[in-house]
C-alpha cells in the first residue's frame, strides 16, 4: 500500500482540528448546563473525560436537572451510547487496530471521528482522519467542559439566565439533523407524545426511557429503507455537534 | 448517587464503543437490530425535548405539564435551526429568549 503523501496527511489533520475547534464551543455549553443541572465541576469533567460522547452526557444531566433519578439519567445516556457501537462495527476493519491500541482507540469512537474517517481513500487515511479528529475533539471538548462548568457556577440562578430552556434547545439541535427522514419524524412525534402523557403519572426520568419503546416498536414493524452501514456524513455534522 | 450515575454511564459508554470495535461486524448487521438502534436516539432526544420544555415540578412532589417561558425558548431555537445557526448559537438563543420572556 502506498504511503500517504505529506500534503494529504496535513490536509486530513487540519480538517480534524477544525472539527475539534467547533466542538469546543459545544463543550462550553455542556459544562455550564451540567453544573446548573446539579452536577459539580468534577462530575461534569469526569463525564466528558470518561464517557466522552455528547448526547449521552447531555441526557444524563438533562434528566438530573429535571428532577429525575440519576440512574434514570444514566440509563438514558447508555441507550444513546449504543450508536457508538454501530460506528465501531463499521470502523473496526477499516482502522485495523488490535490489542492495547484498539482499547485506547475505542474511547475516540464518536460521531465526529467516524464521519471524518469512513469515507477516506485508504486505511491509512482513515486512521489519520480518525485519530486527528478524535484527539482534537477529546482535548478541546474536555478543556471546554471545564471552562463551561466554572462559568456556569459563577452565573448563579440558572432560571434567570434561561438555562432550563437552553437544555431543550440543546436536545433539539442534536435531534434536528435526524429529522430529514420520514420514519424518524414519525418516531420523534410519537416519542414526544408518549413522554408527555407519562409525565404526570410516573417519576421524573422514566417518561424519556419509556419513549425508547417507540423506537423498538417502529424498528420491529418497519421495513428496511436505508443503507445498513450508514454513518454521519461530514456535511451532516452541525458545527460542533456530537450527536 | 450522581457519582454512581456518572461513573456507570462512563464505564458503560466506553464498553459500548469497545464492543463495536471488537465483535464480528455481522452480529449487529441484522436489519431489525440496526433499525431499532437508529431510532433509539431519535425517540430519546424527542422525548428529552418534550420533557425539558413542558414538565415541571408539581406541588405534590411529582411532575406536571406546564406552558411557560421555555416554550418561547424552544420556538426561538427552531428559528435558529431553520437559519442553520451553529449549535452554541441555538442554545444561547433558547436561553436568552426564555430569560427575556421571564423579565417582561
């Protein structure tokens, strides 16, 4: 296999860095929302460092901030984390990592690193794209979480700043790119309706988990329409959106 | 309890990533499994939006539905998304509009 030209390698690394910088802004909002939802600065940082997958982290703090049981938030976060498993399946043969390198690379399997590696021209280009994007996002996401958490602490009353509303906006922004597909639209409406019906009758946090049933039902009933190995396209990423 | 949830989520999310890189790809390639897996984020995120905007603590200690400044914040977020604003702008607009509605 011919090696990657230095200029090509630099271009791929530069793209990865750009995605990382965009994601940093998103990390600021995660840090601020996490502390105004009731986590402390260290819990917010531990999530970004160890869980390192934006939508799951937002789900956990969203449920806790809404008064739900932390374990319901954890369960919601884990369900959202399942999509990284699908990315990993797609990436494993492409990247060809084994042993300790695979164990380390696993932490970097997220929307961005997948999108920036799966469509490359060779295995080496895919590896460069994966590592450059994954590492850039990892460093900037964690730094931004810390700064955002400190800023959130300094702001005082979260409601006066509209932070409770910011969380809804964050989830909508994560959902938005997925709403182009008809089945996803139906799924979103049914899931939101089911959750709202359940809000007055079950403990906080449970309505969101129960909405997962809608995904199960539609998935079992539906027919296959899309590419089974579909992953996010670089163009699908909102600026700085780990979805 | 929050630490338990944080660490549980962290360990679980890592293992989910590692599983993808480690198991033979055909295990999860059954169409039904993949369809459900694709729809789970959609269902959960939609439910999170709804609950975040309409649920509020009730006097009895449980939760109830309410329409308040958060709905204005969400509407503003929709406008920002239609205008293709970046993530951070969407979040800030949702917060600012809700805060403004509460002021007036």
